[in-house]
């Protein structure tokens, strides 16, 4: 069907879907796919890791195979079996990648964990997943010590406390090479605490990976917990194959010769792990990793410039911070050919900034932990539509349905939903069949987001289903108001919610973080209100403006609107006209 042909139903796939068919083999293992198939003795580059001191570690696929085989052998010797859960509590680093690949080869289930998690959040996920093994580093060891007694199933903790053995630093083999034998007596299996590299140093470098079915469990990624307790989304090995069309589309035909990809997103997030790290390695494309203790826009521009990054996944929060740097390309020559972003809608302001200051059209994509990369823009294939987040990615059938799962006509606002079966879709919530059942209406997975699809297949996100504001009979999405707010010269970040109101059902309430040096005043609040009122509509302007020093966000950079709704103490509200 031609892209411009109107459709009467709202289940729409992109034009590139013509002729597309999933090729999912019966047997498929992520670890073999992203590592062993490229480890042919050619020392093909897999990872460039830049440490905080500027030194580089370059890891080839051959290195990755050797180290992951040794770690898999170590775990097997310690009694770890297929199906056991292995927590990976590490930042972007070579050890993180080695642990993931080893877990998949062993047939175990990886449980990525954010290093920013506090003890309570960490303990909950370890308890819920029933993890028996954890890989962490010295920086996080204190948190592990604090929760260890509350996680009785956790019997082995491996600690990255020194550099990798035999790796190349800064282009030579003469500096930074760690001798594993030096730390042979660090920790013990009896204590349940082991130094990672010494523990695997004498293990065999050959390992026969478990032959996993494509639909066998591979990893548990916990939801952000913005609407309740975090749930563990259990994914199969096939989830990697399900991500590939979206990654290729959002990066304008990825890969191309010379591509090098980077993201500041943590690999514990599905965006860092399955939108960047694993798909790139599937294609044999090297990944750049760098752990920033705190995201610094200037440092990010410098990193991309020095390494000649060609592809980047930059979450909306990172883009907003990068936008604060004036004329970046005058200082840092960039070689970007594609930038993808997802997690929150961008709006025309950020998209225009990307074209001018990054030199590319930012491709927005859409998905969630349970079913990711199902909608995307692709500047190389079709024009962007202002306000829309793109079209359905090949292989994914996206629809707008009502609350009962019935597809709605084109242009109707309803629930954004994905039709199953689908290789990118989760198997279910870990030990939570009730929540899994509630996620579906018939064969449609409900994303929990509201939106509409036009007659040409463009998908527009209007907000979380529970974020839509009902005011004086109008249904108002927070996205356009937030986009308008950040256009104001004094506003750095903004978030919008509905506040109960006896006359209007709800009123629009804005939370604003001001630019550095700008003082919050009632006059400024009134000016911001008028700014929105004259640019959007009289019923959409925020009747209340609250100034905050920072917005409550998840570690993935998503606004926690639930926390904003619960706010009532310790904030300075403006006068309300």
C-alpha cells in the first residue's frame, strides 16, 4: 500500500514493511550473536572504553570471547546453572559487557541494575528477581554490604576492583596492565566475595555456549516505577532481533562503514543496552563507552568530537543539557551522521536545535521496557511530521485502541497498542501474572500511553494515559505545554500535571526549573503563563506555576509525575491569577 493512501483502521505499519518478514531462528543466543560470531582471530574492535583519567581500553571480539568464556566457566564451577539470575550492578565498562555475554552464553538470566540505585531500590530488585550472583565494583560495595543480610539467595558477589588483565591502555601494552596474581587472596568463595579478574584468570578459555531457544528467558529489566512498584519485564533472547529494525531505522540505515556509536544512557536501561550496545555488536560495529559521574554537556561534546562518533543515542534530558552550550560545533568538530532519541517527546524547539547545532535531523523513536523500538522517525527515508514521533517500525503493528482493545479509526485519540506475537515483546512480568494479564486487551499490549495515528501512518504521542489532563471538558496532553514552556528564555526544564479543581475537574499546573542566574518571582510566573496562553490556547496555559531547583526524575531521565502530584511541602508556588 502506498504511504499516502488513507486507511480506515488504525493498525499501521511503515512503508518499508512491504516485503518485511521476521527471521527468528528456533535457536538463538545473544552472547554468541554479539560476540562469538565475530571472534575469528582478526581482533576486530568491539569496545573503546575511556576511563575517567582519559586512558583507553580497547576490547576486541576475541578478547570478549576469551574473557566471557572464562567467566562462564567460573560461574559453572560455582554451581550457577541456566535460568539462574545474575545481577549486574556496574556502570558502562568492559566488565559490564563481559558479564552480560557470559550470562547469556551460560543460559542464565541477566538482571541489569543502575549504579545510582540506593540500598532499598537495590534490595527490592535482588529479592524480587531471586538473584544468586552479583557483579559490582568497589564504588558500590558499601551498598551491597548494607543489603546482603536482606537478600539470602545472593550467595556470590564478584567485585571489579582493579584493571582488566592483558588489556591495551592508551594505545600501548606497557601501562595499566594488571597482574591478576597480585590479588589472588582477595576475598573467597566461602565468604561469598571474590575479585572478578583473579577469579577467572585460570579458568579455561574455551566454553560451549548453552543452546538456548530464541524464546528462552535472557534478561529481566525493571520498569522505572513511575506508577507503582517496579516490575521486572522478562525478555527472551529474541528481544535483540526484535530491536534491530528500530535501531537501523532510527540511525538512518545502520550500520554504514566507519560507524561508531555512543550513548550516555546507562547500559542497565533498555535504551542503553538494547538500543545501542547489543545491536551495535550484533552488526560488528564498535561501541564507545565512558562513565560520567555527572553528565557534563561540554565533556560530552568533547568526547564525541575526539573519538569521531558517528551515531549517538541521546535521551531528551541529555539533549536539553547539550542545548545549554552555545555554538558547540565551533569548538568541537562533530562527525555525527545520526542521532536518535526516545523516552520523552522532544518538541519542535529541540528538533530545530539539533539540525542547527548537531548537523543532523534527530530521529525520535518510541517504545517502553516491555516492548521497545516499535515506532521511529527516519530522516533518510521519509520527512518528519511536526508533532509526530514517527511511523511504525517494520515488523511492528501499532494501533490505537479503546480501553477494551478495539482498534479505532485513523485520527482518533486512544491507547497506543502493539499487536502480538512480536519478537521484541516481553514474555511477562517476573512472578507477576496478574500485572502481565492486565497489560493486554486481547492480542494488543497496551503501552499505557495515549496518542493517535493519522491516515499516513504518523504516530503522535499525547501523553501517558494517566497523565492526560481533563479541564473544563478539554483533554489536554502535557507534551505541547512543556514544549512551549522551554521556549521561554528563562526556562531550563518544565513538567506539567493536572491538579484537581472543583470547577474545572483539573487545572494545568507547571513545575519549572529556571536557567542559571534567573530569580523566581511572581512577575516571572505571570509572564510564563501569558507566554503559554498566547502561543497555545487559553484553556492550556498553566493556572499555577511552581518553581523548583530540579525536577524529580528516574535514573533514565524520565519525569516522575507521580512525585510532582504528591508535592505539597517545601516548594515555592507562585501567585495564581
